[in-house]
């Protein structure tokens, strides 16, 4: 090629390159950025980024990005968008990464629908060797979520441990380890010991031992430190975050609040006198059973709404370093007007959601909180369409409102609601209305009249019901459950609050409630008590009020026992306190929440349905 031609070609190529360089800017493709957002739970941002990158790719290269976008959309509970994104995708089944991403997207959709078995079926086969570490982390996270929904805490922790191998972001690793801790913290010390099958240095066994140690010595910092140091020798290479280990090693005795004088404020001269007596007896039962070596005194005050502020101030003037009570919501609101409260105060009810004084904690046996937990439980059990049956009156209204609000928040639908008169013995009419049996009868009568002859007829209930939520005490629940069966709803699950159970075993009378599912506290469930439960120790000393109002007696015990744990629960939100009323945690508003134990009536006895393993 001669020189002039070479020069012309050189100029042509140079001009072409310059032209390309001055064209529109192309966004740099970085799938890892979107994957990191996905792993952090920022699904909307991840989805937008996956879709933007897919638009810049040639059609045959878009599939992996669109599969991840569909997974993000499902995680946002936008199933319509996820299915639309998947529609028409050309999956190259010869490529192992595309097969894995399809399984992950489908599993995210199944998880959003709470189809636990489907999630585990899709993810039964292990992921291909050499898969992207983000995909592997998502694979194990999905399995962990499925086991969480099924109540299998051990398997949740096992999958999260596997997930951690594929995380390289420090914040994600720390959050993952807190999730491991929270899963195992739902188990009792006894369960953690019995279910640990592999010897050191097994990582899961190490976590189980560490959580058990933290529970056992939660209120004894010096012994906790020694036990953790011994654990470090046993598990020298365990991956537990240094922050978690140091938080255990650095706990001080001053973190354990041991007030010298406690004031107990209860309404003994009001309509709540019986409740006050049961709480007082439980509180004193715990005090005498667990009496600390240092001298500690309990001063008991009778309060009403009118004089609560004056008595509260008097108790502090007389030396109280900690106040337990009052019980009434109005009384709690009155003492809460003093900002800040002069001493830590544990109110025995939930009165405030806003403007809460720094020193005020709230703890109680709220039927509304139980109703919200029923909503969450039924959602986890995979149901969507609910009907509710509650007593007419303020109590039933509060319970059904709490249930309905939470049920709708998490995506459930209420297809019918009815009330009943709790004074009646026959609840057939509201049950027929609830199940639309009355409409079925009206259709029959109308058709018989139209044809002017008798027809062979079987009443039909509505078919769009997934479960029935009832609010009832034992007398009503023993009638409602059989009548639901009579009206052809025997196959429909029935859920209730702890109020359906007296707390005393009576198989002959409670057999009518067989199949009914409810949540209750360990104190009244004989096979669910934690190892340090006081029940067997103080059974002979339980007062008459304690026997008749068992749950309030247990509240009194926990109101005393939790005092030294409050600072720890406040400082380390992932920790729990195993109480007589349930597994207790403290939220950012300093409200104590109980995790109920779920049981089902079988042959008239409440039988635990989650063994926690």
C-alpha cells in the first residue's frame, strides 16, 4: 500500500474514533452495585438499576439482569411487576447461572406468597459450583427466610451461617450475625443445649453455646465474662463479630440495675383490685424466691387515678430508686407528664406511643398486642382471607380493630366480620351470617317459592374463607368451635387469643375446642417453661389470687425479674429475656413485647405446635 493511501486510511480511522468519542455517554455497567443494594434490602433502587443496565445490553444479554429485577420486585411485594418482568424472557437453560437466577426469582415470588414448601422445593438442589457470590448469598438468605416462617430457628441459623461465607460487606456481615443471634435467642437455654449435636469447632454449635451463655449469665456480668473467655478457648477461630464478643466481655455490674428500694403502685381500692392483688402476689413471690444478697426493700402503695401523681412523688421522696406501676392507662399518662421522670419507672400497661419520657418503660398483657400477633401468625401460615367473630362491646371492638389493622397492613383481606352477644349460649345466628349460611337459606326459600315445591337442600357456606379469628373467653369458645363445625366450617382453621384458655387443664370441657390455635405464655403451658421458671419452686406458695388470675400473677413475677435486665435490653436490642409471660424484648419506644408460644387444642389439651427447632 502506497503512502498517500496509508495517510487517507489513518485520517479516516482517526475521524471515526473521534466521532465515536463525542457520541452520547453510556452508563458504566456495574451489576455488583445493584447486587449490593439488593443484599442491603434496598430493593427499589436495585430494581431500577437492574432495569437501566438491561436496557443498555443486547437482547440476548439482558436475561440475567431482568431475572434479578424480577427478584427485587417480588421482594418489594410487587408480584404483578415481577411476573411481567419474567414474561417472555428467553432463558438459556444451557447456562447454569440463568437456571439459578430463574430459581431465585421464582423463590422470591413464592416467599412473598408465603409458599414455604415451594421455596424449599425450588432451592432443594444446591447451587452450581462457582456461582456468583451475590447469587449464593441470596440463595441461603431465601432458605433462611423460609425456615423462619416455618418456625425452625435452628435451620434459619444454619442457612445464615452458610450465607455469611459469600458476604464481603462488613455491615452486611454484622447484620447477618445479629439475625443468627435473634433466631437462636428465641430458643430456651435447655433447647440450645439439647439441640446442639456437633462438637467444637462447629460454627453453629459455637453460636448456640454463645447465645446459651449470654442467656444463662445475662444478669451476672463477672460470670458472663469468664464463660465467654472459656468459649473463646473452645472456639478459637469462630467467625463471631468482635463487636458481639466485646459487648459480652465488657458488660459491667452497673449495667445490671439492682435498686435498693422499689415502689409498687397498684389500685387496690378500685374495680381493678383483684388484678392488683394478683400482680402484687406475683411480684412478691419473685422477690422472696430470688432475693438478692444486698438488702432490698419493696414499698407497696395503693393508688387511684386522682392521687397517682402525689403518691408517685411521695414514693420517690421516701427513697424509691425504681417504681413499678401504675396499672391504669389514665394514671400512666398522668405521671408521664413529668419530663424527665426522676427514677426509672415500669408502667404495667401500654398507654403512650409518643412523647414518652426517657425513664418510662411500658409492659403489660395487652389483648390488642395478642391480636396483632395472631394476624402475623396467620399470615406466616400462608392465609389471605379472614373472617372475624368477636363479642359486642368495647373489649371486642379493641381486639378486632387491632387484628384488622395489622392484618391489612401486612396484606391480608377481611371478607366478613360479625359480633355476638357474650351473654348468650347459642351463637348460631352470628355464625350463620359470618359464613353466609343465612344467604344460602334465603336463596333456597326464594327458589322453593318460585317453583312452588320443596327442593332437596343442603346449606352451603361461603368458600372464600381461609381462617376464622375469634375473640372469646372459654365459655364462649367452647360453644363457638362446635357450632362452626356444625355449619360446615370444620376444615377452616380457627385462631384466637389466650383468653380462650382458662390456664388450667380441663380436657373434658376443652375437648370441644379441639383444633383451635392460640398463643399463650409459658407460665400456663406446662411443656413450655424455661429452665429458670419459678413455677415449680413457688407452686405451694401461690396465692388464691395467683391461681384465679394466673397470667397477671406471672406479669407480677416478670415485672420484678426484668428490672435488672432493662439496661441490657436497651443497650443490645438483639437480646431477649426469657420470662414467665414469654420471650421478652424491648423496642425503641421502651415498650416490652412478649413473644407468644403457639399451641393447638388436641384432646382438650393445649399442645405446642412450634418446637422451635
